[in-house]
C-alpha cells in the first residue's frame, strides 16, 4: 500500500483505515442478515460456505467503492473489483478458517457432552455405578452390589469388586476425592482418607487396641481402618459390634 499510495494526499495509513472501516461495515451488514436467517433455521456447512463467499464479494465491493471514491484517477470496473477481491479473499480467509475450526470443535464438544449425559442417565436408570478417571471420562460401569471397596493408591485408586465368586481388582487413574461423589448415592461411605466401602457389605465393625476397624464380605483378610474424623457418620450407618 505504501507503493500504491505514495505521495497521495490521504497517505497509506488513512487509506488502510478507510478500507478497514469499509470491511467492518460490510461484515456488520452481513452478520445482521445472517443472524436474522439463522435465528429461524440452522445453516448447514455448504450454506455457511456460500455465505462466506457472498460476504467476501460484499467486502470487496464496498472496499472498491471506497477506494474509487478516494481517488479521482480510479473508476469502478470489473478489473478493479477483481483485483480488490483477490486481496480481500487472501486477508479474510485465515480468520474465517480459524472461526470455522472453533465452531466445528465446539459443536463436536457439545455433541460429545450430550452423549455422555445420555449415557449417564441410562446408567442411573439401570442402577449401575459409573466410575470416571481424572479427566472425567467413564472407565468402568458396575453393579453397586458387586463393588466392595475403593482404596487410594497415590495418583490411582484400586477398585475391589466381584464377578460371580471371583474377587477382582482394577486400577484407575483418579483420586478418591473425585470418586467419592460418583458413588455416594449408591450406599458407599468413607471410613478413612484412603478408603471408601460398600457399607451393605460390612460384616464386622469393632474397636481394638489400634482403634476402630471393619471387615468387608469378600475381603475378610483385609482390616480396613475407620479414622476418628469419619467415625461418627459411619457408625450411624453400621452398628458397632461389641
């Protein structure tokens, strides 16, 4: 632009400002019309692409008219318009490509969120427990009656459950703090900062010299501590054995 408008009365900076304002006016008009249309119906990708082409044509037309109005030696012609159209297209396409990518990503993200919510609703209706990892992605679905205990293991949790008569263990990358609200409504209680148990499976709850502890049906060989901070709420659920 410095070479095109060198020595002109307006100067390249002023001309660039006029071009920018002209382009914004064209976009505002286009977006106003688009908002009215898309309010009543959703545009498909092909329609939006055609709208983009129309918007580029409109921007180029208004910028060409502005340029011709500023300079007496220019006249509005097909050649002048096509020259402006070429530069307008090259300038507009990068932000449009980024915008389209953002809209596409957001749309797919919303679709995935709806699908995950639908899965969660179906699983709740079926009475199954859904365990999510640290990214809140479902990694395990299980009948709460088969889930015995969850134990914290550094950055993981160890899930103890049964399939038939067999005891199974599953390691999930998550924290016990994140797992607790996922299963609290299914009859599970925290006994310790490192343990969550199915209190319907508790077969022993008593005090010894080291404090309070419980035993779980299916995990009879493991002594699970009950810390003082969780003792009041847990003892209300499970009576203490003398």
